C-alpha cells in the first residue's frame, strides 16, 4: 500500500462492527487504494505519503457500507400495485404484469433500485432475478451493467422458474424456462460474469425462485451446478404458512426438510425471509451454517409474519438484511431496514430484548457480508478489508440531541449520507449520486413503468 493514493477520514465517531464491536468516539480511517489501511482512535498517523484528500468527519458516524442480501430490481417499475394483498394474491395479481418485462425495462428498473440503495448507504447490493420471458433480451447483462455503472459491489442471483400455470404454478407459460434451458443459461451467466477474486465487483449465485415455482429437479440440479462451479446458492424459503402447507401436500415434508433433501442446506446457501421456522428448522440452519436474508418491511407489507431473528442469532445462524423487491417495499432503501428490523422483532416473543441498535447495525453490515460469503473482504472496518464505508451525518435537527451515534442511526430518522465509498471510490456526496443522474433515472423508470402498464393492459 506504500505507493497507493490515500484518503484520510478524521474526527468522526466510528463503529467498526468488528468481532469485538470496537467503537471510537472520535477516530480515523485511512484508505489506501481500494483497501482500509488503518482504523483507530484520534488523528491518523503522521507522515502518511500520497494523501490526496482529507475529510473532516466531525458530526458524523463512520460505519461499514450497508450490504443488501435480497432484492428484485425489476419490481421498481411495478411499485404501488396490489397494496392490500397477502403474498399469494399479490403474486397472482402481478405475475401477468411481470411476464411482459423486457431488457430496457429491466435496465431502467435496476438503475432505479440501485440508485435508491446507493444514495442510502448501500455499498454491496444483490438482485434475485428469476423472470425471463421468452424473447426479452439479455436481462442478466442489463442488471450487471447497471450495477457496474453505478459503482456498487454486486451479486447477481441468477434465478429461474420452470413451474408455470400448466404445471400448477403461478407464472404464465411463456414467462418460465425449461429445466435444461434454465440450467444452461445460469451456467453461462456464471462463466461470463462471476469474479471470485478478493476485490470482485461482480459475483453470481445460482438461484431457482422458490419451492412452489420450481421443480424438484431444478432445485436439485441447481445445487449441483452451483457446487460444480464454486458459487453460492440462493432462494426463497419458509416465507408464509401457505408455503409450508404446499410443501407438506406436494413433498410430504416441511420446507426445511425439503431443502435438505435437495441439497439446499449448507454454508454456501442463503435464503430469503425464513419467517415460519420452528426450533428444528433453526437448528438445521445453525448446524449447516445456512444463511438468512431478513426482510422486515416486505414481511410486514405482505402480512407474512415476524421472523424469529433473535432465536436464529442465538443459535448461530448467519443473518443479513434485505430490501426485497420494491413491489413489496416501495421505499427501496436498506437503511430504513435497520430500524424496522429492530422494531418489528420487538413485537415478537422476545419483546424489548429482541434486538438492540448494535445488533441491527451488525445485521445490515457484517451479517450481510457473512450471508453473501464475503465476510473476509467487507462488512467491517478493519485493516486489509475493502474500502467500502459510509459517513452518516448526525449533527442536524433529526439526530443532534441523541448522544449515542449508533442509537441515532438505528432508532432515529433515516440519516443523510455525506459520503459513501465503494472499493475506495466515492459514489455519493451529500446525499446525491456521483456516478449517475438521479433525475434521468427517475424519468426513465417512470416511462418504462408506463410502457409496461400499457403492454400488460393489452394482455
């Protein structure tokens, strides 16, 4: 790092989210190239060479960048629909619309989703995209390109569905793939786009959609494909009581046992939601180190229930936070999920002892890195890790009277982002993107949403 250009951040409160939850009331972070060189109390070391910028972080909290572990970018252009539906009815209402998406729509939606997250402190994003209508274009390439242009670290969970209406599923027949077609396209996406290096900006996971939209063969063969290629696995799991009933009726077992029977438990797997988990389910996830993407706002929006996050954490299950698709979480922001995770879990059995502010911050940072398999590279502020971090402004009316900065960030209103760095590159300044035109993105998403609505109305 001796010859690297350095950025010095000083005078801010620092929450490192390391193994000891080390914090500094006033400290420094030194970035050297795309790595964190040093973190500590007080001023940065004297005599640093190649310092190209110094940032006075007075009045700020410096944290690792937020990490989103579950999303559906394409839903950005179907926000505000089916607002009073449970999951099943919501899917029935929206699948006929989603089945008409194409590459320009997906590109615009991805840019909208990424822009909203990035300006709110997300430095690592993921997208679970599983709708590939026939003739819709290179949807995976459009999503990956949008993340690359935004400057956000990214995992594409290349999804798939092969159970359509004719097989008792929900999607129209032309909106699903064949078993062989899905596996071949997924392997091609991994081979073209996945980067396994330490500082990778793009990674790919194998991600059949869910037990009720995917055949057992696709689940089993997808797991084998992922392990042959050395990539992670992702799907939806145990989201609703209806899903549990479906699994018992179709497979003769609950979702967790079904996942285990198809090779879908393991330290290379993470699942979204996991709302309806009994003690044996949680024990199985803990035993196998299977991860969970907790999506509190979406779970509430669709009346799915309250996930047992405190019990999962106590058992040793890796848990991160997810925005989920913006057709079930219209804000599309991850930093609000810190607060919602804490508050919603306090409505559960553990009440006020469910989560505290620092546990919520850990879910949104290091927990997310664990779930995505990148805890060695990001998720905490430690020397040698990637330079992905955020400066939250906490000296304004919204937060200035809250003495503890982590409490202010989690319990308070959504804090402004003064600066966000990904791989040592600043992508947000004073709440605005530096890598994209937000107004142009807004216009494009509105236009594509209106175009999709017209096409869907024509049937």
